């Protein structure tokens, strides 16, 4: 049986883990958003053809997955 102190320690650990996950997700979103912006710029500059849209689709899907827990 856990003591109240054990419960507090467990809760603090879980909060620290969740904070780390949220920080990582924020960093990943920055990377994905930068990738999307680069893709759009390269597309506008004519360096990307329509046949490579799958790359953009993957970036958008990753961004959406990262945002799911924020709702």
C-alpha cells in the first residue's frame, strides 16, 4: 500500500515525464512547420514538381498527429 508521500512522488514523476513529452512535441512541431514552409517555398520557386506532393502530405500528417493531444 502506498503512502501519501509515495503518491506525491509518483505524481511528480508523471508530471515531469509529461512535461518532457510536451516539450519534445513542441520541438518536433517546429521542425515539421519549418519543413512545410521550405516545401512550399521550393514549390513556389519551381524546384518541386506536383509529383512530390506526398512529401508535403507526410509533413502535414505528422503535424496533425502532434497537435492531437493539444485539443
